[in-house]
C-alpha cells in the first residue's frame, strides 16, 4: 500500500493544554494527536501543524498533516479519531492532499478572533474564552487604530522577538473591531502572523480604546520597529484561531 498525506482540520479548547507543540513535560494538542493517530493506524505518526498556538489559546480550525500507509480512507480518520480523543479536541475534517502539501509553507489566509468582555464585573461563564476588561472601551477609536495596521508592514513592533525570524513583513487583509453588547471581538485576517502578533495588536488596541494612546500614533509605532512602543501582550485565553484557508487546495 502506498503512502498518502492526510490533512486534518482540528478544533480544540486550549484551556487544559500547554499549547500546540510537543513538550517534554506537558500535555499538548500535538502530543494527543500523535498518540491517538499512532494507536489508531498502528504506525508511528508525527503530525506537522500549521499554527503552533500558545498555552490557553483555542482553535476552531487549526490544520495538521501526516503521512500514513494505512488503508483506512482519509475521510474516515476524523470519525475514528473523534471516538478516541478527549472531548476538548475534535477533528472537523480529514482528507487526502497532494504529497508535497505543507501546512506552513503554502500560501495561506489565516483568521483569528480575540474576545474582550467589557463590563463592570467578570462573567464566570466567559472567563475561559474572553479577556475581562473593566475600563470603558471606545470601539470606534479601536477601529480607527486598527485601520492603520491593514496592509503590508514590518510588524517588528508587534511581535515577541525570535532571532531565527528575520523577515517580519506580513500582510493584514482586514482588521475589524465589533461590539455586541458587553462583548468586543477583534477579528483579524492575514497571510501569516509573527509570534504573539495578534495578542500584541489586541493589547495595543486596548490602550487605544481606554484612551492611553491615540489611534493616530499607530503609524509611528509601526515605523519605530520597537516592541517597547506597542501595548502589552494580551492574555492567551481570549484568542481563537478561527480558520486557515489554502487557496491552492480550493477549487
């Protein structure tokens, strides 16, 4: 039987995990997928993930691929895995893809959402999936600031430095700040994101929304290429990776 490459779309509640990537002393999304796929297919399976989300970050549609010689049809693997995985991880889709498809080295369109619960007291029912923020936020100011970040820029000011990453130019296609009652959603769509980039953008928009900095300061913050000029890194639990699209795989 020949080898095939299978693409998984993976949803998870990241609350109880040490992030996506395998770690020596902690349970991760990747380690759970590897363990259950290896048992299911009776092979040593190691998935390659599209986005290495941090501890506490959630996903509706992260992507992973792996190679297998198992005879089980690719589209059946999702059903079989969902009977084995813990209930806070579920496969949303499984399908065969070309052997040269790589989830990190293909053109992508990634969408993240960050939820902010803007009210006087914390809501315990939302505590795992949104950031509680007491101070009044002006979403109109936040949107004005967000508009400056749309387009192709060097986002050095908006990432945690990783020396191995030398190209910090990314393109944001859209960045929307949407208020529905007490909940504010920051929805960002781009071709890729640097380490902590979305959370630092949110931290900066929080400063704008609470009046600490003006929306018109964003271009200077970008131009400075200095992490110290932007806001703090917003906490992970408000962040969800909503979707990763691969135009090359779409008809």
